[in-house]
């Protein structure tokens, strides 16, 4: 268990103890109102989910706090829900990238809210082996508002796959605020033709106190700490796909499913 998980558990136990004490003092009537299932690891810790099970993108876009962003993608290939495959249930999200003419291609679903001071952003991804990654294939990404009002967006963090010299793919973390790229000392292969989960912990900080940590299938693979992580409190989370012009074929499909934003690891 990581240090963050231990802290979360301790805080959970403190909350539960407080609730139980209140119920003891309040008598039988309190028991009817206490809902311990919404504390800690329950629904209260999950701020948002995107399962695609409605068969559309309404979980991402329906409340007006999220949307779709594409660049160099035909209108017919915009993100959608599909029954071609799924991590759970019947549906997953389908994003199509189509880099061409020396131009990158981007196809993201995004959420502007919820955006906690410290939070975990997770999703499952399926990258087909038919994709030959050129320089990079982005899967999860963060943008910030330089003016703090949702305008003047600029990229701040990106988790993307790059090809290893000995074959296979591995994840790396790019910091747009400093231009620094972080690779794993001992790269863990990113599976293709399989569902793989990426979790990103983002602790917002405009001073040297922030943190970004990345897990792949529950294993910590990347971490940057004690640094500036955002340009302002306003942050957008993107998930889907983006690729440089050398990635083939074009177009190419990437699948995603069971996305979430939470206060504790799921």
C-alpha cells in the first residue's frame, strides 16, 4: 500500500469513527440515516465515471462540463461509443486518429469538472497491435488555463507511448511546463491487443510542491514531485488518442473504457 493510500485509509477510519460515535450518542433514530457505504472508498470518493454504457458520450458531455476535441480527424471519425469491444458491459469508447501530411492528429474526450486539488484520473485503454507508433501515441493528457478562467488553454502534462529500441511500447511522461520528458528507468511493456489501465495522480501546485504519479495496471511506473504542476487551478483532463505524423496506419482506432475521476485510488 502506498503512502497516499495509507493516509486515505487513516482519514477514512477517522470519519467512520466520528459517524459511529454520533450514532451511538444519537440513539436508534440515527441508525436509519447513517450511510457508511458513501464514505471513503464508496461513491463519495468517486467524483465522476464514464462507462459508455448509455451507448453514447452523454456521461462525458451531458452535464455541460465535458466534451470532444479533435484535430485532423474527419467528421465521420469523431469519438463515439462502440460495441466492437468493451472492458466491462457492452460498450466502450472509440477514438480515431488520422495523422497525415506531416501533421499530428488528436481525438480526445475531455472533462473540465470535477477538478479536485488532488485527484486520481483513470481509464482503461486498448491499443491494437496493428498500430505502428512512430514517435509517440498519447493516451491521457492534461491542459491548463493560463488565465484561470477556462480560456487560453495550453498543454501541461501528457502520458504517451513510445517505441522501445528492442521492440514493444512503454509509457513516458512529458511536462509541457518545463519541456522535460521522463522515461522509466526499467520500462514496463505496455500490452497491445489487451485492456490496460492507466491511473494518473495530479496534485495541483503553482509552486514547487506539486506531484504527478502514473500507474500502469496498478504498478507505479512514473513520478515527478516537488515541482510546479499547473499554471492555474483550472485544469482539463483529456483521454483518448493523439499521435505524431509518423504513426501508421492512418486512420487508426484506439479504444477506451471505464474512466473515472476520484479522490482515492480505485
